[in-house]
């Protein structure tokens, strides 16, 4: 009898406890259902306000890298990154020439962002976790997928970087390049001697003087460096790609709205190529296209520019000024340039062969 009474008491206790838990869950659900709606915070960018007051975009670029950012014989800035700076100025200020180019070394670039010397850094910079966590910056997107490789003299008859045992390798100090080389050789148990220089130009010059057997950098930078050597055809880029280098624009941490403006300007140029909107056709398509995606892109429908504090035609202005992503690539890095690089990973996602470039929807 005592056993039956104790069992019954235990069942009742568990039932009461279950009811109590169920009541608390119901109360929590009721709290969520009855909570008053909260408004999203206003979209406001101190950086955008400063750029508009100044009437000029300050854009940090490489101090001189063929194909990406360099001055021509008239002192005008040219290159892939320079064109994106102009496109951003067109989107924000309606004037692609309202840019002050600020050449920065590798060691200067992040401090220049933090100090407010530049509004955006468009300088062949790889997006990594440690840079976002420790450098006080945010990356707004990727405009070039690169990888690190090796430039060598054809006279060495090398077919792979694995044959560089005991070689002297020129690398740039305080860069992911230096770290990647160390990781790659250590993982394979291959001995090498680093020849460390202050910047890429010094590394290229050291390689040209034969102070090292190979020059390691991003493959795009190696292609640019080869064009500056006395006999470019005597040098080859080995097939080995030893890292992933997603390059893109960076901004100062703390201004989320400005990060979005840079991100969606870049995205708009990528999307324009996918939709077939070019520098030559943008005006016609703005007036005649019935495609909702094109109409939103060009500001014919929706208020996407004003959402960002910009004009309705912000992306149309950018495309008219510099063209779409593919046009910018072709004239600076592709078949219309001295580098003549293939699109590769930087092809659109729906091309054949497919690349990694993908336009986010504007809607």
C-alpha cells in the first residue's frame, strides 16, 4: 500500500511540474506575440555626409601597380581599382572625377583608413579574419578573386613550385604573401631562404637583379611585374596557386551605412554585366527596358538610391561613368590591357566556364 501511495505521489508531482513548464513556455510565446513592433534604426552615414560636404571622395590606392592603380604619362590615375574609385564617386557625388587618389604603402593602408585620411581603401587588399578583427576595418565585398603564385626565369626549367627546394624567394614584408610562403614550404618540408623587401616594387627589383630565384606575390601582381621586366618572355608564372586571395574594398569600422553604400555600388556594377547593361546601352535601357531587374538597377522603379542617401540614378551614373564590371575588367586586366588576364574565377557565375562573380538582387 505504501509503495502504491508513493508511486501515485510521484506521478502527481511530475504532472504538476509539466504543467508549470508548459505554462512558462506559453507565457513566453504570448510575450513575443504581444511585444510592440520596433522600428529599424535610421540609415545614416557620417562618412557619406563628410564626402558630400567635401565634394570629393578620398580613395586609397596602390602606389603603383600596372593594371590596378598607376599614373600614366600625363599623371592620370589608371587601373582596375582606380576605376572602381571613380564609379563610387559617380554613385555618391554624381561626378566620376570628384576623386582624390591617395597612394598608400602596405604598412600605411589600414592606419590611413582608421585616421580618416581616406574614405575607402581600394588597394589590392585580401579579406581575412584577422584584419577585420584587429585592424578596425570592414570589407564591403570582393571585386577580384586572386591567388598567390611564383614568378621564375624560364632558364631554370621549372614546372612546379615543389622544385624550389633551397631556393631564394623574394617576398614583401608584413604581408599575407610572406606568411603564405612560410606556411606552404613548411607544410611540405621544403627548405627555402626568404628575401624580404619593404614593398612589391622592391621585391620585383630584387628579382630583376637576380637577388632571388623566384618572386612570390598574387598572380595578378606577378603578371603586372612581368610586363616591367626587360625581357618579359623570359619569365613564367608557375601553375601552383598556394593561397586564396579575395581582394576588395575596405572601409573604417563603425559606419555600417557607408559599408553598405560601397558594397551595393560594387554589386550594382557586377549585376549590370549580368543583365547586359553597358556604358553604351545604359541610357537606352533606362528609357526602354521592361525588365524589372534592369529598371530597379537604373532607378526607373523603386527608391533604392534614396534608401542609401543617394540619388535614384546612382547606379546609372556609375555605369555611365565607368561601365559595368566586365568592361572595367577588360580594359584594365583583360584582353584590352597589357596584362591580358583571363576572367577565370572572376567570370560571372552563369558564364561557361563559370566563375565566382555573382550579383546580389536589388529589390
